[in-house]
C-alpha cells in the first residue's frame, strides 16, 4: 500500500463521479468506497486519502500510470484563474473545485470505449462495454483487465454482436484491433496529425478522435464540438443561442478542461438536465 500525493486542489469524490453515474463498468469498478481497476498490469484499489489517494498494491510503475489516470498533469490553478473572466464557466468551475478529469491510460481501451458510446446513452454504453470486458478481458478480484488488442483481433464479429454491439460497431472494434496503426506512436503527433491518422480507420470519425485527444492524450485544445452531451451542456449553461464551435474558439487555451467541466457540471451542478450521453 502506498500514498500517492496529487497536485492540489483535488477532489476524489468529484473526480470519480463518472465511474458511479452511468452503471457498472467492469474495467472501472466502484466498490467499498474505492475505485478498482487494472493499472500497470495489476489490479489495484484506489481510495481517497489526505492530499491524494491511497493505492494498494503499490510499486513505481503503478504510481506512474495512476498519476496519469487521475489527471495529475492538468494545471487546475491556471485553469481556474483563466476561467474567472467567464462568469458561466467560473460558476461551474467553482462548484467543481478539485475535479481532475480521469484519463484512459491505454489507447486501445480509449478508442473502444468511444466506439461503444457512439450514438447511444452512456447507460447503454456502460452495459455493453461491461459485457465486452467480461467476455474478452481477464478477471481480477473485483475488476477486469480491459481486453487486449491481440485478444480482440482474434474474435469474430458475431461474438460482439451477441454482447449487444450493432453489426457496424462490431466491425469497427474488430477492425481497429486488426489494423496496422501503431497507437502508441500517435502521442508524438500534433493534434491534427492524431486526428488525421485516426479518421483513416473505418468507424473512427472526428467525434472519436476528439475524445481520444481529450480523454487519452489529455490535449488542452481538444473540443468535441459534435458531442451531443457537450452541446446540451453548452445550452444549459450558456443558453440556447450559443454556438458550440464559436464557444470552443473563445475557450482557448483550455478547451479540454472546459468541456469536461461543463459535462460534469450536468451531473453535479444541473443534474436534472443531464442527457446521459457521452
């Protein structure tokens, strides 16, 4: 067991809200007031602790990946200082002080998660994703390790359809697993380069690429303007007349944090308006 300090401010409750809000996710299980998931190849329990989190088991590799997963790289003080000039965003950010958007450490997991969530509610996406993780992942004590790319590449599309995937999404996921694209190499590319490489693959459009930039790479300028949930959040907090693309330009250089704060604001600040979409 080890104590992992996190940059302040940090709210464990707000930062883990996503793992409780939409149903069971076998790869990220909320159990006994803690988050259970595989980190650096081992199942770990992550719980709140003064100034950060407590992780069990503990080693240097787990600590390094957990820091990234828990959003340690986001500069919240700079974001809050900048957001103070925008009354709407300042209100949301103040209500969510200490929220660090969690990142998905593995690129394949990030993309499959986005494909699963395309054009369905997050409740449905979580249910389908959990069946997928149980079928192709490796069981731990509480959580499952997310299925490896190699394991999914050997699967038949019919197996995914049986789990609730549409025929098209099953083709996308298996096709992604079998593609020659080296996902880890994308991190070295600029945002436009990442998007260009991803949208070359069948089933990976601009929406998926934007969320890959936001929730896997943690790029500051990622702004998923086509996301239905984000569009809803913009209408709720900024009003019906606000153009989402224009707002994204005004939120430079903190588009990613702004988007994730607005979406989480639907759950915490204005829960009756939440859409349940990714």
